């Protein structure tokens, strides 16, 4: 955990884990599939890689790709997983 990309992507991933676990222990049948959590998890990993590569090489293009990836992960999470909507 050396760059801001490490911290941000791990924080997002931890939030996804909390949402998934909270929904999986709730009453009734879960409303979402575990597969819906795969795209943001992969997006966090890829964005972290691009961000770290950009920091290592001092390349702002890699860092811009990482920032856009993180925004895409957050948008997907908000619109598809809907973490602020009460399920169950």
C-alpha cells in the first residue's frame, strides 16, 4: 500500500465486500447475484495496476486511465449494485 490508487481501490473493494455480506445475511432470498460484484472487483484491480504503473513511470496517461476506471467502478456500483438502497 504505497500509492493513493492502492488505498482508494482497496477502500472501494472493502465497501463492496460489506454490501455483499450485509445483503447475504439478510432475511429472504438475496436480490443480487455474486456475479454482479465481479466487474467492479476487476475494475478496482485494473485501475490500481494502471495507477501504480503511472506513478512508477511518471506517466499521466496511465494515471488518467486509472482515475477514469475508478469513476467507472463507482458509477457501476451506484447504478447496478445500488449500495444505498435497502434490500430484503
